[in-house]
C-alpha cells in the first residue's frame, strides 16, 4: 500500500530544523498505517501511543509539561526506553489529549533531537478543554484518500504509471494503453481511494466485500456525528451529509441550503456544514468573480459547491450500482458528470492545488474548476467521456483573453493548439503539463 506522501515524510525526517509533525486527514485514509510503515522502514524503533484506545495515556501529560519526565514515563509505559533519533514516537489521534498537543511546543523547543509524528483526524472540530495549540511549533502534512496514481501502484500497474510519466506534450496515448487506463479508472470510480477498501478489492476482487468495507466507513462517519458533534447539530449533520449526492446531481451543482430540508436556511445549517468540512468529509469549492491573482481575493464564499472526500464513498452514499460505472446508459449520464467532477476535484487537491474555485457568468457559461499554478491561472473544464465541446471554456477565454486552458476528458491526447487536453486518468500531472504547455505555446507562437 505505497503512498506518495512517503517522500515528504522522508524530507521531514532529514530536515535539521524538523519540528514535531502533525499528519492531518479524514478518518480511515491511512494516517496511522503510513506513519508505522514509514517508521519501520527508516527507524530502528517505533513507539506508538494511541490516545483514543488508551485514554489513560493523557495522565502522563497532565502532571506537567516536563519533556524529560514525559519521555521517561512513555518509555516505562511501553517497556522500552525512547532513544533520540532512533525512535519514531507516534502520538495517534492527538486531538483526544489536549495537554499532549500543548506539549509539542516544548518538544520542539527543549528536545528537538526526538522525532515525533502525530495523527489528527478531528483536530479542529473536537477541541479539548485543556487544548492549547502550539502555533508555529509544529510541521503539517495532509494525507488524502489514495489517488488514482496510488491506486494503479497498489494494483501492480507500475508500468502504466511509468508510461504516463514518460509521455511528452503533443503525444497521443495508444489505444490499447488508453483502454487499460480507462478500465482501471472505472474501477477507481467504483472502489475509491480508502486504503482498506482498495486492499480488500485487490486481495479478493469481490465487490460485495469491498462495498461492505465502504459501508462500514460511512457508518463510522455517521457515528462520529453523534460522538463528537454537539447533540443539537446531529440531525443537521446527517441531513447535509445525506444531501450531497442529490446536490451534486443538479445541473450546476451549486449547494442550496433549502434543498437539505424544506424551511432550513444558511444560518440553520452553517455550523453543521463547517463541521463536515473541517472533518475533511466534504470539500467546499467557492465561486470566483474574476480569475485574477490571488484567486482568494475574488471568491464569493456565499456561492459554492460541495464534493465528497472520496469518489468510492460518493458512489456508495448515492446508491449508484457498480455496473452503472461501466455503462453508457443515458440514465446515468447526469450523475456520471457529477462523479467525474468529484474525482477531478479530489485529484487536484491531492496533487496540484490547496484551494480550488469555479467560475460562472450568470446563466451563460460555467467553468468547472479554476486553480492557480505559480503565476498562471488555469481554467479546467471537465468532460465525463469523449466530449470535446468547450462552450463555457471558450466564453471564459474570450472574456479574459486567456491563453492557457485545460479540458480533461477521456480523449487520449495531450494538446490541441492552445488547448491542453489532459485525459482523466492523468489529471494528477496537471502542474507538469501546464509548465510544458507554457513553453510549447511560446515556441508555437
């Protein structure tokens, strides 16, 4: 279950100015597994302390924040001393122990020779009464569900990922290889990127078993609503969560509060919505009025779309039969478009952009996503199959004299004049292709 974030973990390990690391991410995306696997590969010793499984560990941090004493008692607790530089200390689900979170400041200041990595699933939505966040004293990384590239690697398709990495701008992808990649992408739409679901699918090729794991994950999220959210917010959380498939299936995908439940307005659902976003379960994509730098300055936070954290969980939550993913039926067309947008959004967040926006011009045109790549503003139009129509993108380019633009679809080619077509199965390569497109256009002009 190789994860591409391992390289960034290694950079953290080798950094002489390393701080305690907080690995963020939605529940069940593989944070604890990744840190354990990384520790076993790069350290002589790994010490794991889980505050949810063993709440008694919090008492070690409640007496005082003396780092020397804390390390001694943690070593006694596990029956083996913790060695600076040789032991990777993993503080699992650290949000469950507010004093442990505060202690990271003192580890950074008084014991930088110790390597400490923490996992945090609900850090910003389940504040502890004794929690004081060590601002500026920790490093952060975010782990998402597995990307399509990681899915290919797990499915033993390194030759395919290597082939994609070797392509040059202007090349077409041969039909047999494009067919293989399309088939694996449809599998990914069906399975998604939650590591346990992917592992089950790889080992069994049994969809029923994979879907059982998906359902268990969805159910665990719904239990989190009851466990961690204020009791007054529980019915609202559940209603917003359940409404996402229906909201995505609308023609423009814009989130409408009154569609969650008749009579409910923004002020009624704002807290529940923010809870789901902070938990990483939903991603919010705001509209921009103009595609200028910085994009955030032109965002309309009152107009937005919501997408689910994982394409496989979206399919399960929506009740889309797996066979529909491989069907060309018009009955599935509208939700196929929604699934494809959700997939592209999560790939962009994992590999290309911290924040993604969309653009619209009233009822005239809408560009699905707009991202900033360096000094370039890149509009992206998403097509679920082989469509090449780009009316909205053409309107956008005309309005803003935009030289660079991206269409992502199943069309297996990489460029058409000044329009960059990126096949859906390699949208993760967007930064590379935008850079090369810039150079290509300069030479072409």
